[in-house]
C-alpha cells in the first residue's frame, strides 16, 4: 500500500466512537473522557472541509471529523415546560449571546505563529492542542491555558521512519496522554504503534505495536482510551482489546470480540441502521438495550438515542429519453423502471428506554454526534438559498447561531465536535472553543 493509499484509507474509514471524561487537575487527574480527533485526517482533507451548497442541498465533508465520549446527558426537570423547536428559517442569536459562559475566543495561532489543532480539554480551563499536523513539520503536543492564552509545550511526537500518517486518537487519563500512528518497517507488517507521555511533559514512550491487516478493507484502530493502568482500543472492523500502559501484548476483552467502544467500559455493536442499540458494560456484565422500532434509524449514546422514522416506497419512474425520443441507457444497461423513495415521518431524540421523546428540527445533522447527547447541529436555510449552521439544545429548545458563513468559494467549515463537552471551529483569525458542560 502506498503512502497516499494509506492516508486516503484512514481518512475515509472509521466511525464515531467515544470514551470517558471527568474534570480534574492538570497533572494527576486529567479527565478520562477523550476526544478522538484525527489530525492525520486533517492532513489529507483540510482543503475539503467544506459544505458544498448546490441546488439547495448541503453536502458536508468534515476534514477534522472526530468522535468522542459523552458526559451523562442533562435531563429536563420532570414537569418542566417541554422544549420548543425554533421556527423554520429563523436565524437564532449568536452563540456569544445565548450561552456566553460556554464560549472562549482565542487566537487561531500560537504566539510564535504556529497553527494548532484542538484535541481535548485537560480540565475546565486547559486545552490540549497539537501543532505540525497540517504543515508537514515536526509535531508537538501543547497545553493551552484558556484564561491566560499561554501555551506550554508537553512533548514532541516522535517522527519514526516508516510512518505514513500523523498521530491519531489522542486521549488522556490518569495523568497520561496516549496516541497512535501507523507504521510499516521494511519487510514487516503494518502496525498501529501506541505511544504515551505524562501530561506534565517528558519523553514519549512506546506502549505496544498493534497488528493491522488490510487497512483498505478492515480499517485501523479507534476508541483509544486510558482506564486505570491499561490502554483500551477497538479495531474499526470490531473487536475490543486492552494492553498495560507499561507495555506488553494486546489481549482481547472477553465478550467484546465484535464490539466498538462507546464510552468505556460501555461497548456495543453496529446493527444495520441502529448504531449502539445494544450496550455491554465489560467490567460489570450489565447490558442496556435501547427501544427502537422497525421503521426507525437511530444513533444511540449512553443515555439517549436520536434519529428518524422513515417510510420507504418503491415508485415507478419513466425511463429517460433524449430529444429525439430515444431511450437513454444507464451505462451498458437499460435504466430501471422503479426507484426507492424515502419519506421521513418524524425526527426525534428520546431516552434509551423509549421515554421522553422530543421532536428535533427537520434539518438536524443525522450523521453527527450530539454534544453531551443534547446539543445538535442544525442547518437553517436563509435567504439566497444558503445555509446557516446552528446549535440546538434538545433539553431547553434554545438555539444559537455558530457564526460560520460560506467563504468566497461557497464552502463552509464544519465544527469539530463529538459526544463530549468540547466543540471547536475557526472563524478568520479566531478559534472558537465551546465548553458545552457549562450550559445549564
């Protein structure tokens, strides 16, 4: 496999997976939830991080697509007034006005001029960032104080001969930072090499090499997390493993041979159009199955599921013809007589047990993770047939304009965020860092 194929494979493979997060001090109690930010994907797709708006349809390609873990979902108080959806086409107030405590605006470059890429929150005021990911330069890990704007270098990510891509799956827990990168030594198999370094700084140390098969077909690894004295991860094709942080050989987690990591120790499988419908706690053996009806397509978190009810119909269509009336062929064959039609009956979010279902706005992003299983990205159509990206709180019904607008070429950047508390995006020379956990 060539280096280009390797990068493209990793850029296009993988789904959203997550792991846990608990606020704490910077040195010993770095929150255990991590954000799975793919810096190497950014290196491949940075130029494609746009929404192409054509004919009123938005097609999103997210170069910094990441998955991460959820904090427990914030539930509305029993008996409280149910949330209301924003009116269709209404642009809500700016996010700085709606949730001012959640917004940190910081320079989009470090004081020395280097661009950086946010990874996770080490605590309530410290952001972990990486530099060099898109620049072809040496890569470094930094802690960034959101209050003072001061960056502190933690470590250089080791450049290793045979590396095809950049550090991936950066996670933290118990005072340690971990990541992995794909390597292939001459004459040897391709591996995902896991590294670690103390959050206080030092020289990175190799944990283990994880064997990889045909990554074009089987993918790499994801869901990297620190739990106690171990590192856990899953293969993108399924299968959860753990390895001592001190080093050793990965060993399979019993009962999770086909599973993916949602939020450690919760793992699950992807069954058709019901993602993480069934969950297993691999430490206690507890199981959680979500209520999902036959006509529903859902993506579930630890506490909630979001999705839509869909009706499919087979509709007869007229074969296309040219101006002379001659039938136009679809390649070497005749065009089909029928097509499959999809009608969305409703869009919703509800608890895993089927209770407290609420309607979601029509243009919420079905494929995206909702921050804290509560905050959904929603496209709002404005005059001129252009979309504005907003953030919708399913608990309160409030919405906020993220401030992102199409550029000169019609493209629009997409915020980097997963199921956890952190969402980031850049506007001009400013980086927006949103801490969703501050929103009550």
